[in-house]
C-alpha cells in the first residue's frame, strides 16, 4: 500500500473568514491568556481564560470569558473555580467572576453561585449571592460565602452565612 499526499501551494492564502478578521481588527483581544503567580502568603495561583480584552473606559479593568482559576492553599486544599465571565482589576488584584460560578475543592466542597470575588493577592474569595452545593456534612444553601484561612497556617475553611440551610447526611 502506498500513500500519496496532495500537493499544497505555498502561495495560497490561509483561510480566514472576513467577518472574523474585521472583528479582530476592531476589538483588542487576547486569545488564551493566562496568569500564574503566588499570593502574599506564598500559595500558588493560576488563572486562564478563553479570551480577554481591556475595558474601553477604564484601563485598569480587563474582561475575560470562560475563566478558570486554581489555588493551592497551605493545607494542600486545592480550589478550582470556573465562570462564564470575569472582570479583572489590575490595581486591586481582584477578579469578579460572574455567570454560573462553580467552585470545587479537594476538602470536599462543590458549589455554585452567580458571582464570586477572588482576591489574587490573598487567595481569598467571597460571594454575596446565593450559594448552593454539597460538602462533607451534606447539601446546603446559603446567602453568602467566604473562603478564609488563618495566617498561622491552620486549615482553610468556608464560612457560609445569611440564612444557611443544611440537609445533614451522616456517613
């Protein structure tokens, strides 16, 4: 059996849709941006997105689509975050995740909220919108959530407030 390849003309144009070229020329946009670093406490943190573009009115803000973040805390608790969109403030190092924000952690929590603020300097997170999910004790809903950890190296913890409802499932 013999395989023959088709000849390709080196002078032929790369196929791009004219609409896509016009859109890219009009909008400043980065495809597949990523950020990797450490919090002030030395926790590794990384953030990736499908696309990102600067805010037209505020140069300190960047808008991202399909954002994913990962933080490894001192107690080896790994936090994974996914969101449809995000707004990144380069001055405060805060990322506001929006649209079906999902958080999964290796210490047994998985929940969804509509908006969550992630501080890249501290590695902390908070949500002032309804949170629904599961944890080691069972399923829950809460009006707000905060990811905290003491500076002395104790374990990270989620603090749920504003009308917490827990359906306890003994193991």
